[in-house]
C-alpha cells in the first residue's frame, strides 16, 4: 500500500498543464513494478523518489513504455509534492540519470534548475520524418533524445498535424516543433512535442525540451529570459531563464488527486 499524488504541472489550475504521478518511497521498487505502475496510470510520466540525505532524493521517471533519462514536468511535480504535501523547505537536490537537478519554491511557483542541452545542428530532418512536414522546416536540430524543427511561426506550430504512425518510425526519439511568438500571446516562442514511440502521442507541457529550446531561442532572440508556451490542447506556460550552462524553469503546479495504491503480494 503506497501513497501517490497526481499533479498538474506548469499551470495554476487543475485540468491544464501536464499531469504527472508522484510517489515518494522509502526504498526502490523493482523496475518492473515501477513500469507497471506507470502503465496503470497511463500518464506521460510517473515519478518515483527515494531520499538519499538531507534535502536530497534519487529520482526516476517512467512513461507507460519505459524508463526515461530526463523529465522536466515530473520533476516540477515532485518538487511540488515535497513542498506542499511533505513540508520540505529550501533547495531540493534530485540525483538523476542526467545529473543533479535542483528545485526550490519561489512564491506560488517552483523553480527547477536543469542542465542546458545546446542544440546540435542537423543538415536536414532525419529520413524517418520524410512526409511529416507539409513544408520544409526552416531549421532542424537535436539533442541526445529529441529532434527539433523550427517551423518559423506560432501559427505554423499551432496548425501542425503530424502523422503519428510515420513519426513512430523514430522509435523512442521525440519530435518537438517550435516557432517564434506572434506578438499577441505573450510568448517569446511556442512549441509542441510528440513521442508516440515512447507511448506519448502529444505531450501537454514538456520541461525537458526547454533545456534545448531555451538556449536555441535565447541565441536567436538575444534575450536569456522570457515566457514560453506549449500549444497543446491543455497548454502550459514556462518562465525560462538561461544562466551559463543551466536552464531555470519556473512554473506553478496543482495537486489534482491523492490516492492509495495497492501492489500485488
């Protein structure tokens, strides 16, 4: 019998942002059990954290398909649960497969401190994405886990309709499309994210992609801080800031559900 929370991240209200499940454990469950919990939840991410010392936890994330190396919104959700439900104060450190991440409460929001993953230029979109774009992107780049396509404008991002079956040929590699803000929404840039091969058709709000989008757009726009909007049907806002080799992402989160789960004997 374990306690589990479901949190909407990067939003100040429920039924928006990106939902993640969070379990604060005394010790690790078997990976197969954690994957089964994630599959049962059928959310884009389920986070599991185990304390390792004063204000420090090991943190793992699972999609319904597999464990992932990096997830931003479930990190924000975990920080929210620790502060709102467990009374944690001050800076939290999360030991993860991508390195140490830090988080702290800032007013009504949480700030997560993640590594910047500078964009790696590509000459063209991978062959597996042939036919996905109605018009060729104006720029294509990648990081260790995702391909990014700059479609040029907020309008182009919003009207993008991917062929998810074709996109799934990339396997676990995700696709983020992005474009400059149109000047009316208040966003410096917008994005959307798809990873059907990882069990995620369209992700509502993706913190980890902004580890690359923040340095990319900071270089283009000449400003290291701004607001980004993920233009999914649920939508979500991220206050991003590039500080040397780190990205700070600030966002609110709301607890939607507290549940007791029962594992098999």
